[in-house]
C-alpha cells in the first residue's frame, strides 16, 4: 500500500519527493528488490536533479523577440 502512495505522489509531476524524502528512503531500505521498488527508485532519480536545495539545471528559452535567453544570464541578478 505504501508504494501506491509514493508512486502517485511522485508521478503527479508537481511535488517529486518534496516532503516525503524520509518515506522514500525508509521504503527503499525495507523493499530492496522487485518491480515496485525499482519503479520508486526510477521516480526518485527522475526528481533528484531538481530537488529542493539543488542548483537548478541550466536551460535556454526563446524570449518574445525570438532570441535565446538562458537561466545563467540571470545569475547574480
């Protein structure tokens, strides 16, 4: 049952592991093998690069004039 909650929470594409990091770690410590723990691990790895407290990954988008604007352009501003 715990895996269902964890999966649904992380798959919502809104929260990731925010607020449930301890639950994810506890679940993975008890359930080490099988399809469900592997799925939880994959979801955890998906969200890990953008977890709270981590440096935001770089990206570039087009502004209204069609010029590329990178996240790094705003560093320190």
